[in-house]
C-alpha cells in the first residue's frame, strides 16, 4: 500500500503545470537550494537555468526584507583568513558569520565593490597600477568566479574609482574602472574591454567603490570644473556612458552621500536624508526628482567618522569607522 501511495504521489507531481513549478521555485530565497534542485529533473534544470527566471528571482531577492548582508572589504589576518559578514534578521537580531578562505578564489584578498550579490575582488590591499593587479568577479552563494582577462591592456595608471553595473536589458555584468581622463568597461558577456574618454575626475577621500541602485551605478567624484569641487556621477548601462546627476538644491557643496544623499548639521545634531525617484532617467537636468525622506534627530556620532548606510525594519544602520555598526530608531530617537 505504501509503495502504491508513493507512486501515485510521484505521478501526480509530474503533472503539475510548469507555471506552478516556476512560481514555487521563484519563492525560494536560497541560491543554494535552487542549485540543488537543478538535479531533481531535466525540466527543473531547464526552468532554473532560464535567464528570464534568473532575472525574476534576482528581482524578488532584491525586494526581500531579509536581504541584508555585510561583508568586510578585506581579509583581516592570517590566523583567521576569510571575509567577516553580518546578517540582519527579523526581530532586530544580528547574526555574525564568515566566508572562509577555502571558498575564496586563491590570492584574492580584498573586496572592491558589489552588485546583486556578485563581488569584484583583487589581490592587493591598495590597488595601484592596473598592470600589477588581478581582478575577478565572484559569487559567494554559487562559489563561481570569473577572471577579468587582458586587463594589462588598460595601462591607464592610477584608478580613480571602480564599480559593477548589471545591465537588465542584456543580462550582462559590466565592470567599470574610472581613470584620470578615461574610463574602461569590461563586459562579462563578451569577455572584452572598451575604453572611452572621460572628464578629469579625481577621488574624494580616497578610492572608494560605486553603488549599484535601480539599474545604475553611482559615485561621488572630485571635479575641478565644478564650483563645488565634486559631482554625483552615474554609469548608464544602456549607453555605457558616465553622466552627471544633479543634487538637491538644499544640499550644500560640502555634504557627502550616495543615491540617498544625506547632510549632517553639527548645530542641530540632525541628519537629513534625501531619496532619488526611481528610474535612471528621472530628472537628469533638474533637481525635482529628489525628495526629503527622513530626518534623524539627536544624532551625536560616537566617533568622528560615521555615516548612514541603509534602512532595516524602520531603523537606520550606521557604519562607525570601518569595523562597527550601530542602529538608530527614528521613533525612539535613540
């Protein structure tokens, strides 16, 4: 009787419409589970390997409230090699972990930037001349890596900044390196570099990394041709061009930020956060697409160097220096 029951269950499951199976699989938040389910059957492997399914699953994962993960930018010491990470879970719980060195591509000890769970790694603590550096893209969830080829062809000297951008139209990860007078784009689909002339940008507070948000990658870069001395620059993957984004009029020339711009008032001890409207093209030539999102009152940073990073469960996550994280609750002003 038990054997017949199992056979009946197996037969009925094979008759489940493909659309229903696709919906069920798309609800899985774990990449590891998806990879494991590829071996269930040929049809499941086809569904999970489909680029459209992968893109929809990525979009669903990005919208998940539990998708909050920090990974430290470099390996701290030789005794415990690996990238420390922090996971923010429901109920305000914080869980610490580590990406162990045996899962990291050999020799790559620094994370430069991130885009949709894909990390850009290098083998040096301080990137210098391109011809001496090695770069690789690495997905910690799938443990797959891709090495950037022919990077010696760049030969443009000092790197001002870098970033990764995901082109949703072509499903292509593009790596951007910004130099003093040019910028270079590496297409993962084509395994090739493209060089383009650019403005004479320079770093602001040292080389940083681009922030991928809503289809574009953003930087704060120094620009001597601008009155404020800095620009909010973004990479448009549709045209492979660097463009300038206008800031809110209320933000002064000395305020720092990202796509969510913030300014700190030392007198009132408050932080104003401005948020950009969705879309790459939202108000390229005006400042009307910025709106005030939140004001953090009674903000007295315990250290000189601190900045808000993102929001989780109605709390502001603040990075203090490089190795500490604090929460701020606007409702409790604590």
